[in-house]
């Protein structure tokens, strides 16, 4: 072995950070995850790379592999945080009278989407999911695991799973028209108007019963 070869540093395995890497420490994983969310939101799943996430977080790419493994696992972890505001949805649906479960679900849904802080990350996720099959598969897994499987046991059987999916599809489809495609008049309609019109349909899917006619819109003050 030549002196030059003897001086060569040992090769690091995939996902193993440099020994004594200064950028590794308390909060490193959270910092990587925060930057990953920003990268996925700005570039989408396909154009985001482990190297780009590492650069934004100010760490060695090996640290990203060390904490998360693959880009898919980083995306999944970022998605779990993005969906955190929606994780209360199953409880909203099942806790309360069955007669207005559809309205509770619809009102909660628009509460999340009308909040800009929770809406922007969700928009980024949906854009990635509709343009990349890997991202779509991860999205489906999280929605199924965290939302649908927690809702369906409390719904009338049979075909509760399909009806829960249709209820979610009704709301997600409206969200795409309103916030992504921005199709008028849905894009600028008052949230209460959309809640009033969608709630009976969501109720029909959830409880397997005919929707009630929408109640009249509230009269404006002084009207």
C-alpha cells in the first residue's frame, strides 16, 4: 500500500454521516424535515432531491439518508406533518349526532383549507400527487391509514369504505376547483355557501341515506 493510499479516508456507507459532522446535533432531523417540506412545496416531488434538501438544511446529504433513508421516506414524513391539521377529521365525524356528521366534516374541511398556513402545504402535496405516481401512492397510503380506516368502522355497513372515499372525493374535488384550478364561481364563493350545498351530499355518502334539501342561506344583516 502506498503512503498516498494509506492516507485516503475510509469510505462511508450510504446513509452514514461523517464521524463528528458538525451539522449533526439536537434538532437536526426537524431542521431537515422543515426544509424538505419547503423543497417539496416549491419544486414538487419529482424535482426535489436529497442533495437539494441537504443543501437547504445546511447538512451533509448523508445525514438526510441517515435520518430518513430514501427521498420517498422524506416525502412521507413531510406529508405526515402537512396532514397534521386534518388528523382530527375522523373524530369530528364520529363524535356527535349522526344526523349532522356531513356538515361537521364539511365545515372542518373548509376550516383547514381556508386557513392559509395549512392550505399552502396541502396544495403542494396535491400538486405532487397528481403529477407523480410515487407521490400519489404515498398520498393514498396516508389518507387511507390516517383518515379512511379511522372513519369507516363507525359508518353504516356495508360498503362503508367506498362511501367514505366518495365523501372525501366530494370535498377534495371541490378544493381542487376552488384553490388550484380556481374555477369561478366556486373559487370566490363564500365558504358558508359551499358548506351549505356540500354538507347534504357528504351526509348522504357517510350515512347511506338520501340527502336533505339545503337550508336557505342566512339573510344578510338588515335584510
